[in-house]
C-alpha cells in the first residue's frame, strides 16, 4: 500500500464551488459510511455550506438507539444457571450489536462519530462484561457525539462501563487507584506527557475517589459512597483545595484548555482528513490550530469545529481524497451503502463478525489506546482476509438477487445502460463509484474492463458483427457486474476512502 504524504496546503477558508460528484462522494465517505448513487446525485451541485449544515443538524437531532428491554438488568435478572445466563447475555449482546450496526449504516455523521469516540473513550466489553453497562456507554457516546466535549468528559467518566474498566470502582480515598486519572490526561484530554505531572495524576485520583463498588466485575451500577471519598486537600495543576470529581473537570478545562483543544482537534483531523498531521509538506498544523481556536471560542462545543472543517477548502482538496485506509467496518459498510444492495439484520451481524476477524471487534478495541487505524489495518493476514470476506458478501448479495447488480449499474449509467453496446462505457462509472479516485493507470483500467466483458463474444459488443449487448437486457449482465466488483475488491484503491 502506497505511503501517502500529507501535501495538502489548502486552508480553512470556505469551499464555495458547488460540489461535483468526486467531492460529494468524498464528503459522505468521511462523514458517514458512504452513500447510495441517489444520495450522491442529490448532493452534486449543492454547496458545502448547505449540505454540511444539513448533515450536522441531522446528526444533532438524531435520537439515541432505543433502550433494549434489558437496559437496567443486574446479575439478579439472569438465570442462576451459569450456562443459561451466558447464553442470554450473548444473545442480548448480538441483539445490541445488530441495533448499533444498523445505526452506523443509517445515521451518517452521528454514529460515524459515536464509533470514533468509542475508540477515544475506550472500554472493552470483555473486561467489564455487563450488557446494561454497554447500553448506557453507547447511549452516552451517541448523546454527546457532537455536543459539548467538557460535558462529554464529565459524563463518560461516571459510566459504570468506564468505572469498572479503568478501576474507578477500586479508587478508595484511603487507597487511591490512579488508573482512570492517568488515562483521563494521557488518552482522553491532553495527550501523553502534555503538561501534567505524576503528582497531578496522584492528586486527581484522590479527588475522583468514592465512586466505588466491591471491586468485583459484575452488573451492579456504580454509585458515589462519601465514606470512600478522600477529604484531604489536593493540588491539581497548581490549584489547591478539597477537590472532588466536578472540581477536577472544572480545573482541567480551565487550566489546560489550549492543550485539550489541540489534542482533540488533532485526533479529529487525523480521523476525518488525513492520518498524518505532522508532515512538513502540507499545513496540517495550521489547520489544527484553526480548529482548536474555534473549539475554545465555542466553549468546547464539537459541532462548530466540524462545520468549519467539513466546509473548508482543506477538506475538499484533491490531496485529502482517497488517502485513508478503510477500517474493517468501512470496508463492508461502504460496499453496502454504495451499491444499495438489499441487506437485513443477518447481513449486519455478518458485518460485525467479519470485522472482528480482520481486527476490529465491535465494543472491544484492542486495548485502552484503541485501534491505531489506517496502515495498521493492512498486513499480510488482514489483506487476504479483507479480500476473501468481501468476496463472500458479494457472492451472498448475488445469490440473494442477481438483478440488484444490474440495477446498481443502471443507476450509475442512466440512458447509457439502456442503449450503449459499449461495455467500457458501462464499466467505467462503476469503477469510479467504488474507488475514491478511480484506478491509477490505464493498464489497471484495461484489466478491470476485461473482467467486466467476461466471456461474452465480442461480436455482440459495439464494433462487432451484430452488436446487441446492453446492460439493460443482456442475460449475463448481472454476473458481469458481479465479476467486476469482485475484481475491484482486490485492487489497492478499493481499500481507500
């Protein structure tokens, strides 16, 4: 896979040119898990200002995933038989994975962001092992995804999932546990080693003590116990007092506002624009500075930063398009959304399972630092797995309904699909729909065009003795589209967004 250097020198100035197909598709690939032919066509000609505002407003208005019947269950609600209880927990987890998978497919920016934040405020279901905790954790991510980051940090730290995962339940006033305090600064707000000390961590651990349970993994929601709170004076970032949890958040966002803004905007930039923000060739640092200034000026509201970024010349620059390697969930969900192929809950849970096979297990990142993304998704084992699993999905879609492959191609080619005898005219829009910038060389296009022509006799194509082939009526046209998609799924460009 080519190493992409970030040469993007465009600014945060608004991108005012009406969106063409390339940039409309780019916007939907980054803000959601891509979009259908019809959605992209509707976006072409709109301004970034109008379309981005609509997408951000939609994300802000989207309600969280509905609470399952077991949202407030504790261990007492499960059968005493361990095997039966285990089966029930697994079934509930699959039910919720399906619901959240559908949310990722349906909700564009809101759940693109909730999924992003799950890899920032990391927890692992395998560690805390409680489905009700999982529901409230995801609910928190969804409610705060585009909201106020200060509120987000405060609320996420008091979820039972986080308190169990990072040992808050073991943080007693007379015996502080520093785990959450350390990650609060290192991973969640400031970045490793960025203007905090070991003493700040120790004192913070004392200040956030008291949210304890018995320390055992279970399904009992965590509550505050004043008997377990450290009542001594603590000094955090130079401020001394009998600080508690709320005070820690206030001091952090008052004394380290610039550091927080930079760290979070850098992560947003690397996720939505380019994975490399330190390259000297472009001006990523300047862009992040501008985003951070907007973040602090808006009292840590996330939405204004995203509006600014997604409307910018920098975001729509040619050097920002097709330079991020798809995550496993990107890989499968882009395919579903871009083709418009019919899917159901079984498809969604198959996506969840397949993503886990190639390195991205839903609700269970690798460790507290999360999935490292981009080039980490590509190694010898994973690339073969990406090819094979994508082919399985394509085969299933074809077996379910071959004609949807013809319909997909017709949606892209319009009247050409009805009248043209030239298979190359039909294949090129399909290639350019599924690959952010098409194929890199004419030779690669030629290979793809050959794959599409399949074993249809050349005499039926344009220039042949009896040209009668058209996408709309030729019996093998659906299988030709299928073969082209299989061919493209192994191209390097297919791995990019």
